[in-house]
C-alpha cells in the first residue's frame, strides 16, 4: 500500500505540470493577439491575471521534476541544465511581471496623493 501511495504522490507534479502548462499555453496565446489587446483590453487583463498562477505552477513543477526525478537515459546532462535554465527564466519573468503589476498599482495610488500634496503647498 505504501508503494502505491508513493507512486501516486510521485505522479502529482506531472499531472499539475501538464494541466497548468496546457492552460498557460492555450490561454496565454490570447495575450499576443493585438486585436484582443486593442478591442477588448479588459479581457486581455483578465486572461493575464488568470494565467499567472498556472505559469507559476508549470515552472515550479517543471523545476521540481528536473531536480527530483532521475534523468532519462536517452538525455544528456545538458538537457537537464537547459530545463533548469528555462524553468528558472520562466519563474523569474513571471515574478518580474507580478512585481511590475504591483508597482503599477502602487503608482496609481501614489500619484493622486502627490497631486493633493502639491496643491496644498500652493
């Protein structure tokens, strides 16, 4: 019974990775459509917010599997290094996007206060 539980747990990152990467890829393709960005900016923003956790899950589980699963015999060590490189870059780019989004939100709150402060100085 323990071996079955261990095997089921070992397949959990694979399942999470496949589902999250599929959603991230399919919905993320909408982010590159200029017509959607121009005609439906709210949809563009909504899909961007939707795919962020799926991208984080795909990158994290991909790195997890690269580091914890034994490599397939037909792959060289360079394949593992590329997986680590691109998974880390994906995770970093998503984190930078999240930080930029947070900075934009903070800037929206900062500008009205600055305008009120300048008006009060006059």
